[in-house]
C-alpha cells in the first residue's frame, strides 16, 4: 500500500503503530465484543480498512504533521550546518602557503651559499686563465670582479643560512611538547574541574543536537496524539457503528420470525 499524499514514507511505521495502539484500547475492544467480532480475523479486517483509508485519517492531523515536518527539517539543517562548520574548522588547521615558504627558507639558506661558492670558483678560474693568456685582458678583469662579488655573496649568505638554521632548531625545540614525567602533585592540580558556574550556555554542536532533538520529539508526540484521537479512533468508531447497523442484523431478525 502506498503512503497517503503528504505522509512521508519514514512516517508510515508511526502511523501503523498508532493504529495498533488504537485497536488495543478498551473502547475498541468493547465495541468489537458488542458486534460479536472477537477473533483476530475481525481485528485484522478492521486494521486493513484503516490502512486503506489512511489518506483520510492522516488529513485529520495535518496541522500537527506540518509542524512536525518543519521541526524535523530545521533540525536536519542545523546538523548539516554544524557538520560543515566542524569540517571547515578541521581544514583551517592545514598548512598555509606562508608556512610552506617558511619551510623552504632553510633549503635556500643551504643552497644559496653553495651556488655562490661554485660561481666564485668558476669566475676566478676563467678570469685567471684569460689573464695568463693576455689576449682578453678586459674580459679577464670582469670575470675576476664577478668572482670577488660572488665570493662576497657566498660569505654573506653563509652567515644568513647558519643563522636561519639555528633559529629553526631553536623554534622546533621550544615548540616540542615536554615529554618528561610530571610529578603527581602537578596532576592533582587538574583533577578537579573549576567550580565557578558558566555565565553563558554552551553553543557547541552536541548541545544544539540535544535541543533540536527535544523539539522534534515534542512535535512528533503532538502529531501522534492528534492522529490517534482525531483520526484513527473516530474512523474505527464509525466502522464499528456501520457494522452494527440494523441493515446488517435484519437477516437474523427475519430468520427468528420464521
């Protein structure tokens, strides 16, 4: 059987449980006994009639059901928002581009002096060879000047690189957690939580989920009560009254008179 329009598939079991509860009430049981329908087959027949007419029955509690759907949708939206926020908070701890640049500084501090030293050796070697030949005196002087400049750069970058490496070592050493065992007295300081009251209610996702879950449960209970008292029970009473009408008992009376 298909669910009635407006009644979602996940709410169908709630409808059937409310119908089962209605069939077990003392009022309906007594009405069944008055009609002579005390067997399980008669109860199942009445239940099947209610399921067929579930569309009409569900409309009797339409306002409460609409409020229940709104509360459930709001709770779902809040849960999705909290999940997105927690994911963004986790992603915010990923390495930033500036952190990557800071990680490359020690590499540059090592490579730059080495490259400058190699350039110095090449310039001085070429300048010396050309100076010995005497045919390219101006080029030899330019190469020697470049070699001296490269040597100055190599010395400067070497000093800066050593300073960067030392700073990196000191920074990692200070940021590393202390792995030494702590005395028992220090642990006792953190054993008891602070006794001062909270000045503001917590707003973390578990608190929001508890609050939204309570609102959804309240709206669901209101819908089920309205469905039971305004929809299912009146329908069952009407069906039992129709089955107990004189038109159904007239053949018995006619057989009694004959």
